[in-house]
């Protein structure tokens, strides 16, 4: 391949070193490592769209609160496994302010990011009933969550929601849940990577089947309030973040500090367990642990075994950010709308050069501009496109790794710099010319 920004032979040599039979199946971290190595060796600036790392400054109110806590000596004290009381109180208030759901402070538990929150949730859900040994993924989704399932030795099932939106979703869910082996189902909303946003009607259907088949819903709100088509940033005022919590008591809500508050490095989030589920006793948990409710097992058995608590000072930071947001003195949504601005610019450049948006519609609405978007190029598989773009200094991940049945790539907006829009335009111009010749 000639006339490409990144040397063809060097690129192949680096990729071969990783022993990947199918480059499209490379993990996010492998793509990060390959792109970083090529950038270093060739001196070519890469347009990095493979990893969902926040690209905005952390919320000042959180940083200041954490510094103060550290200066006051909090680092020398083990955190209480249940969580810093002020964080639990403010998490409950935040959920009421922006989701309009009541969850007792006791049931809001700090975790070292939603990654730990989902791991502990999967683990606990899978122990409740020995007949239910499978987690259902409403895909596409975050690839590492399936890795978590593999690590713990559980089973999983999945389907691409692309063809099952609206009235088609409930029958599809019933197809799986009616088998009686689904312990829990998980989705992200907004979705990573498609950025679709499940509607209230769809969430109502998810809640209905959760009740009918006694299945726990794990609602991953890593991109909290980031459907920028709606004004979701005003506390205690509708519209609210859509949530299955309005339609069932069988839910666990994951709220991350990483994207909404730019606090990814401190690994802090909250698992919020519904008031009813928290106090529910399961035979499987009774047999394994000799007692306890879902909530107490989650905290005192599972989380305690995983980490013995969450960074103490980071809990002070998240408490301060939740409080300021609920007070109305910190408009966190306004600050993160930059991701939507970037997405709109990037999509326009890709489409200019013959690319298409894969998940382009949210039912009857154009897909929102946000943290992620999806692209394809006519005549190329996702794996082929992913590898080809590496030669042009553009890195992204294949949709195939996310549970999607569509051919294409997930692109993240977070690392895009102002100078890179023109750079992307130039490189895609070159890409388009080369593929027209072919």
C-alpha cells in the first residue's frame, strides 16, 4: 500500500508482533498499544478514537474537595465498606434530582468505577438462583463486560438491538427470559458504542419482562444525561434521565464519575440498588453465605472481597460533585456538551469522504451527537476498515468486539484536538482517492 501517512511495512511488523489472527478482534488496549508504538516509531501523529477516555478537565469542585480531604489526613484512614455517609446521602439526592427515582442513601454504594460496580453486580446476580446462570447483554455494549463474565466463569447470551427497537424489543427479550436461565440483563443508556438511547416505552417493556420473569436489570449509566437532544441537566426539573427504575424494582443502577464529571483517573462511581432489591433474600445467597440480603451480600461479601473499599478521598470528591450538581451550582451537562460538538464535526468529515453512520437513527430520530459514533465504508468489513485506517494514522475499534452484528467501527470523540479536524479531512481525502483507484 503506497501513499499512506504511516509506513506500510512498519505497521505490518508492529501488528504481527501482537500475534493477532484477526486485527478486527483486537481489544481496546491492544489497539491503544499498537497505535502508541507506531506513533512513537514513525513520528506520525495519530487521530486516536479507539479508547473512551474522557478528554475534558476534571470538575473543579471535585478536585478541590479531594485535595481538602487529603490535606485533612483522610488517606491514613480505611474507608468504611458501606461508603462515606455524605457521598451516600448526596448520591441518593442526585438520583432523585436527575432521574426522579427514590433510592435510600443506604443503598447507594461507592465502587472503584462502574467497571467494579458491574463486576460485583454480575457476580452477585449469578449467585441468587442456581437455575439462573446466564447474563443477557442487550448489545452492542462495552466489550470488557463480557471479559468480566469470562473471568468469573459465568455464561452470557446477547443480541444486537439494532433490529429490535420499539415494539420488537419485548418479544425478543421474552425469547431469552422465558428459558428461565437469565439471572440479569444489562445495557448502557446512552449506548456504548451505538449512542442509541432507549426510550421510555422500551424501558417500560424491559421493566415489565424483568417483573414477569424475576430478572434483575443492570442499568449502566456511564454516560449519564449525555443525550444532548434533551435538556437533562436541570436538577429536580423534567425531563429526567430515562431509567428502568420507573418501571420495576428489580434493578441496579451504575453511575460513574468518569465521563459526566471527567473524574476517570480516580476510579470512582456508585452502584445504586433499588430499595426492594437491596432487602431481598435469595435462596442461593442464603446457601452460599449463610444469610444476608442482596444488598448486604453485595457490600459485605462481594465488594469486601474485591477491594475492601473504594478510594477514600475520591469519595469526598464525588460527594461534592453530586451536591453541587443537585444544588444547581454546577451544570455538569453543559460542560460535557463539547463531546457532542466534536461528534457532529467528525461525522460530517467522515460522510464527506464516503463513509456512512452505522447506527444512524434512534427509532424515528437521527442519532444524537455524543461521546461515541459508528462508521462504515461501503465494501469493507469492520476488520478490514479498522486495519486500513491504521495506515492513515486513525485508530478505532471494530463493532464486532461490542456484540454488534453490523460491519463497521466505533469511534470516540474524547481525544480529538482542535488541529485534528483538518488533519482527518486530509487523511480521509487520501483514503478516498486510494480506494477510488482500487
